[in-house]
């Protein structure tokens, strides 16, 4: 892969990892932040949840992602384990994975899950699966496909059925924001019927560093599938009067609002080095979710694209648990 293409990929939500490392750069966390947080065993879904998934016919989705270290997380230890909190489903971004560690520190949702565990949640209430290839060399080929959307939606439905909860919370990052929004919206996606909206089953939706209005970096990488004007992040073309040509997927997604759940929040940073331009796309902040109830915005380092996820774990917790923006 040439240096030019690699640079363009980074600007379009691809993960700047060393060759062959299919992980996002971790955000180094201070000892103070980690104090009191339990170690995370990212060994995958619990045996009890795996057995339930197999019994219910979910095996074709391979939610456990046994092919990846840290490919999944969550599940009861036994049938009688009670839940004290609504379950939370975490949806990662392009070429990331559910959880794990690399030489730079925690990756995926590891740092965030640790904070939720420290606040009294259990693995029976926290769920994540890897929806993509977890390979930065394949990131340019990732689009908002019906397969990705269906996988995420089916995982949400499985968690609801498995836990018996009336509602769940969804916390998403990067490309996972737009994928999760579409999964909740339901309906028909390129001839694939997803089912009715899950709006009534979602209490809180949190979108972190999403690109709901596309990415201006895609002007320089229009040939990449992930930047397509059909199911990618193309932001459209500006004229004197208007902006036209926004990705068909994003245009349809943003034509409605308030469907993500009862409480909808965004978390983003003007220092996000992957979205760039202070988060602006044609004068509007791309990480804001249409109709959102509130937001937490950061203005400077270290709140880059990945650190804004990891360092805002306590903000996410307050949004989910207390419906408040600290």
C-alpha cells in the first residue's frame, strides 16, 4: 500500500496501525484513570451466552468471533445470574474490534468497559462483538452494507432476548455510530428487510466521533468504497445554493430524527485528527446526531479520534445511567 493511499485511509476512519496489526491505536490511560478499575478478561462471550446463542439459532452470525483475540465480550456466568442494570451494547468503528490490548494500551471498548465494571456493572450487562474484519488493510472496503447492519441489529436483538430486558442502551464509536443508527431504524436496506424500528427498545443512544454528515477527506479518496456516494461517507458537493450528492445512505439516515432511542447524545472533539477541520463538514458538525438531546464536546488534545472514546468513559456512564450530560 502506497504512503498516499495509507494517508487517505487514515483520514477516512481507517486505523493507523503497523502493517499486519488489525487493531486501533490505544489511548494511553493514566494511572489515576485506571485506579480502582478491574482488569478486563476479553476472552470472549461467556460459555452460557454462547450456548444460548447456539440454541436460538444465532450461530451463523459468529458473534463470539473466536478467530480474534478480544473479538467479543459479555454474558452471564450462569442461568440464575440477575441483572441490576439495563444491558449495554457497544458498537466499535471501522477496523477496530470489541476489546483487547496492544503495545500502545487498551483497544476497542476495553477502557470503557473497565469504567462500567468499576461503577457496578457486570459482564452480564455489557456486550460487544466485532462486526468487521478487524484488519486495517481492509478498512477502505468497508461500507454501510446490509450485512454489517444486519449483524449489529441481530446482536442487539439477541442481547434483548437473552437478558430478558425491556430495553437496552447503545454506545457506538466512529463508523459504528452510523451503522448502529441504521440498525435501530430498521426497514428496507438495499432489498434487505431489517424489521421494524427498535426505537422503543433503546433507552439511551450515545454516538462518539461519528461522521453523520460524511467526511470531507473523502473528496481525495472517492475511489475507495468507504468514501462512495452510495453507501459510504461521501459528504456531497457544494454549490452556491446548496450541498448535493451526500452519500445516499447518510442522506436517507438523516432524513429522520429521534429514532435512535428515548435519549440521544453525541460525544465528539474538535481535535479529532481523523475527521479533521474541527469536525466541520460544510459548516456543520458531522458528529452531531440530528435531533439529539445533548452533547459533550472537547476542544483539544488528548481528545483525538480514539482518546475521545476512551477518556470519556465516565461521561458515557452518566449519559447511560443518569441521562445527564456532565
